[in-house]
């Protein structure tokens, strides 16, 4: 019996760690999974997805720049995907309907609360950025019942518009970076600034010795944001590798009904054995 076929689809895709992560999940769980990477043409995402499923593919992860297109392509959306406006997981049900899910926010919250024992409930949270990455995490973050969420962005109007779209019975406000005031228990960087070695212009007074910093980006070195947080004497700074693995585990569970253990996979990625 051949393995069931899954893949990650993006452009570019050669850097993706998803094939390694899912191969480790498959080996750990004994699930018959073959997982590959597909670089779709920028002008033919829909056709690439269609051909994948026509040849018997079971599920796809979707990454940059196709998450919004996947959201539009899906026949049905989960609540998390609906609120995110983006899809990172696709699969077909028994009736042939194409379902779209977004596991990014669940992966972030699980990494924070389970892997790092960070309390979100009742705490003041600052989220930096107002793009698709941030939109994808807001609903699960709000479900964790923080006391307040402030969304700050270089263009304040984008943060304000994003905040206005979430009504969870919890105060959610948007503003520019210069208008961020008070101390936060958790600061999540959802901007791409770390990729350019840059930092959002923030007042150091928003950090105190109990603050936890979380950068959704990750790398071999401490990210610029996490370095800044630690320089302000924050309690901890966490990068986004755990979020990557946890969102992958959520996708695997969505497809297979089996939840893989993530700790050994994260350790493998940290020590470099993920390189292929």
C-alpha cells in the first residue's frame, strides 16, 4: 500500500522546513504519510492545487504568497480560517468539498501556553503589525482570554481597522507605534522587521522584568526584536520555531486525526538535524 500524499505549496519553497517536520511526525506516529514541497507558479496556484488533488493528494499546507488565494479557493472555511482571512491548510472531505483551515494562531497559543508555560488569560498583550500574519493569530489569541489586546502598526489606520473587526468581549484597540503606552505582560512581534534586521520604534517603558517577548520569526541567532526585549530586562524572549512546529502538528491532526508530539521535532530542528 502506498503512502498518502501531502505537500506544502508556496513560491519560493526550497527553504521550507515543512517536509522535514512532517516526515518526523509520520515516523513518530507510524502514519502512512509522504510529504513533499511544491513550488507553484505565481499565476497558477489554483491549477496547481487542482492537479495535486486530482492525482490523489490528501492535503496541502499553504505558505507565502498563497494563503489569501487559498482562502478564496476553499469551498468551506473553519471559523479560524474565516476570521483569519487566510488559509494554511487544505483538505477534501468525503463529499469532495475543499476545506480551508488556519492553524497558525492555534500553533502560536499552544507554543506559548504549553511549551513555554506563558499565561495569556487576564494579561495585557501587545501585538506588533497588522498584516496577514497578525490577522491569522488574533482569534485564537482572544480565545485565550487576555485582559486586553493592543495592535500597533507603522500605519495606525491599518491597526485600527484590524482591531475593529474583532468583537470578542475583550478590549481590542489599534494604534501607531508611537501611541503604545503602559507595560505589557506579553509582546508578540508579527512584523517582518526581523527579516530585515530592523526593529519597530517602541518605547522601552512598555517592557518590565515580568514581560515575555515573542517573535513570530526565527533563526539561528537571536532575532533583533528578541534582542531588544532582553536588553530591556524582560523575563524571557521566545522565537517562532515552536509556532512553526505546533501549527504543523495541528495540520497533521486535521488530516490524520492523530496529534504528534512536538518536543522531539523542535529539538531536531534546533540542533540542525532538520537540514536536508
